[in-house]
């Protein structure tokens, strides 16, 4: 195992210290070594198929048919690029993204990035908690508020599983991912979609309306989630790989393969949700704005088995993603603040920040408009995404930190292009919304000031960036 002291950029703390370097990498054939590295990407992948994704995909499919499938494909490809950079960062530097942001940027910039990351985790948790509660209600008739509270038990479950080794958690997550995958395979077979239209939707970029742009931005936020970038850079460090360049190169190779396979599966699930909504709901009932409504409408359309499988997959999605979100919360807090609170305290804090607003929301409106609400949370994630993407590309392009594993030029261009596209979509969405709703009363000065502040923050972050090794 590479000790922290083997890397001059590493201090005395490790990401997820209770499981850091605990998974042994077996010697032997390459396939056995790959299996030892397989796992972290599957934990990350559940964030790409959580209830927030269901909301945006259901809205997109029911409102626009197959026309937004290309957004899911593009988002998944973006995610693969960014998550491989996260794995490279964690393995090559021995640090996670939160830690290197704290070390590399001026303190005020680090504080802003930390707060934005925490907001992203809360938005993610709200979506997952509400989705799990709805699934429990659909399957067992448990009231929504009680279901929201029950989701807090995953904290105790996670703490208990940690005692048996991190591979056990990964195995459970893989079973849940396989469950989701299997449920949608059956439902797609029952729905009998227009496969020619599916293919056309994947390769023909189009944004039919302003609402389509809103949903498309939500799909991007639900797919390329900010907290996953922090989490993946920490999870790869659970492997007990050696300190040499050869060891790290092999670890990066296997982790990259793990990422491509896991996110390929997540792409199938996301696309399957939108295709199912397009095949069953588009042109018949309008926009599906309630997960319970989608479940009920599947019964007459495809039968009770399809509706039950929908609810089972939703429960597996919500429960698996809440586990990974609490881990991401620990990585973000400890990385940015170096506050080493007990894991159960940190996870209770994270869960509480999600459960309280979720109880208020479902207690006030029940399950109505849940798709619209969850879509809003995913749009918020997209708005925060550039504040994780650009720091990630900057630090992985730093030769003093990354050494032989520095991003080559073509990767830098590709990764910065991804961040630029996401930022441009965010600015267009915000500009359109402001012009439509606020400009008549407030004028354009607040919008100009907001953009000036954003540009100033970006410049400050870029100019203030320093390699810790260069500074020392």
C-alpha cells in the first residue's frame, strides 16, 4: 500500500479514512486484478440513475418523445470523461478533489466551492429521499412522511456494513444496480418502443422549446452530478495499490475500464426510463409530473407487473444512491474543512439536511408535482456543476501535482470544452428565465452584475491557483 508519506503533496489525512486502502489487490491474472479494482465506479454510477434522473427522464420522454435521448447520450459521454479524471486524480495524487481544492485555491474560493458542494449534496439527497419514500408508498402503502423518515435508516445500515469491509457495500450496490437494470429490460420489452425513433433521437440534436431546454439542463445535472466527482476521487483510494508509477498506471487503467462499464450501464437505465415514458405516455397524457402517476398509468398500459417492477427499481435506485450520497458528504466535509467528526455524526447531519425539507415538501403537497420538483433540484445541480468541473480539470492538468499522469493536451481541450458547454447552457437558461420573469420589474442591471460577479470569481480562482508543491 502506498503510504500517505510517499507522496509529498499528501498530509496526514486520507479520504474515507475508515476504509482507505483496505481492499487488497490480488496478485495473479489481469482479470483477477481487474475484479479487485472493480466496484468504485458502480457506487458512482448509482448517482447517474437516482430518482432525480427518473424525474428528468420521465418529463423529457412524456413531453417530447424520443427527441431528448441525444442529451442523455451526450451527458453520459461527458460523465465518462470527467469520472476517469477523478479516478486519475485520486490514484496519482493520493488526494480527493475536495482536498486538492482546499490546498490549491485561496481560502475564500475554497469556502465557496465547499458551500456549493454541500448544496449539491442536499439537492441530491432530497431527490433520493423523496424517490425512496414514493417507492415505499407504492409497494407497501407506507405514508410518504413515514417513508421519508425511514430512509434515514440507511445511515445505520451503512455504518453496520462498514464493519464487514468496503467490498460488502460495493456488492450490495451492484445487486441493486442489477435489479434496476433487469426491471427496465423487462419493461422495455413490454413497452415495445419505436426503435427507429429511438436511434434517431440519440443522433439528432434538437431542443424543441424553452421547456425542453429546462429539462435538458436538468438531465445534464442529473447525469453529471457534482458530488460524484468528489466521491469517485476518494473511492478509488480504497484499493491497496502500490506507490510506484507502474502500480498507479495499472490502477488507473483498471479504474478507467471499471468506469466505462459502470457508466455504460447507467446510460442504458437513463435512456430506458426516457424511452419507456416516450413509448407509453407521449402524445396521450401530456407531461408526467408525478412519479406515482407514472406508476399508476403503467398498470393499464403495460400491466401490473410493469408497474411493480417500476416501483421496485425506484426503491433500489433511491436506497443505493442515498448510501453513496452520504459517503460523498463525508468526503466533501472532511476534504474542504478537515473537520474529522465521527462518521455516524456526519451521515446524520447529511441525512437530516435532506429529510427535513423532504418532510415539509411531501407533507404539504403529497406526491403531486414530484417530477417537477425533482427536475428543479437537478437543474440546481447543473448550475453548480462548473464549480466542480473546472477545478477538476485544472488540478489534473497540473504537472507538479500529477507528474507522469498529467492530462495530455487533447484531454484538457475536451474536458474544458465540456465545462464550457455546461456553463453556456446554464447561462442561456438563467438569461431566458430572467428575461421572461424578472427583467420587466427589475431591469437588466441585476443580471449584468450577476454575470460580472461570476466572471470575477472565475478569474480570481484561475489567477489564484497554485500548485502546493510549487508553493512549498
